[in-house]
């Protein structure tokens, strides 16, 4: 996990990621971004899901994939990450996560379903609207 060092969601925890550069595949972008943000060499795995982040100035479509670490597993914060660390799945929901991430991880089976939220999880392909 990385703690964001820049907006949006400055200071919140997220999974590594970023923009796809011109001429780059999604898999290559994932491998590059993970290395830039936390120093891990990974091989992009299967598609997990997507979510939209919509605010006044922009509309982002976020694609999430699994990834396998190739080699060294020590992490270091880099690029726009203020901090990087391995977090046990059981501890992820205790972090100050970017909006919608916990629901997304629950809906896609990465985290166990929440049992105390009668409204159910959110974030499975649903738009996340930033405050205006």
C-alpha cells in the first residue's frame, strides 16, 4: 500500500497506480507505476475491476489488476508516494483509505465482506464523486 504524497486524496492510503502514458499498455503502466511508487518489480496479472472517479474538472476511469512480485519484496516510497509498506489484509480497513477503495476491495473479494454495514459495500464500478 502507498500513502499518497500528492492530491487527490493527499495523505490517504491506496494501492499503487497512475496514468497510462501514450503508447503504453495497461500492463506496462501497472508495472512501471508500482516500481515508481514503491520500488517493486511486478508482473501484471489478471483484471480485478474498475471504478470511476468524477469531479468538477475531470473524470478518471481506474482499472485494477492483480500483480505478482518478481524478486525482492522490500518496499520504498518513491515518485508521489509519501510512504509505502506491506499491510496485512486484515489491517487494510483500519487505514485512512482513498474514498471507495475499501468497498471496491470487498466487492471484488480482496477483503472479506463487511458484516456491520447494512447498506453493503460500495465502489464496484460505481462513480465516486469528489466534493465540489
